[in-house]
């Protein structure tokens, strides 16, 4: 099924969520990159055990761009 061709009601959006777990230096992070039917991507994340610790949203032209940016943001927190 080509999900990008599904018709949705006016005012609504359909997107595909890509979920990842990133582990670094004893910490794990839940990362999500949302893929929109218009070809845009946005991502965000949070620490797996501390819901108050989150990764600021990013956007990019691909899943890889967003995932790379999220990982870089996590790495900058845990030098």
C-alpha cells in the first residue's frame, strides 16, 4: 500500500512514524522521526527513563538527516 496517496479529510494530516532506541554511554533515548506525505520529516526524542529530559525537535529532507541531527543533539548532552 502506498500510504502517501491515501486521502484524508480537510484539516487533518497523515504521517508515518519511525521509532528508534539510541543507546549511548549508559543512557537510552527514544527517538521518533515523522515522515509526512509531502516529503518533509521532523523528529524529536526523550530520555527513556526521565520524561523531563527531551531532545528538541529537528526537521530535515530525509529520515537520515533527522535521525543524524537527533543523535548529534543527544551526543552534545553526554560528552
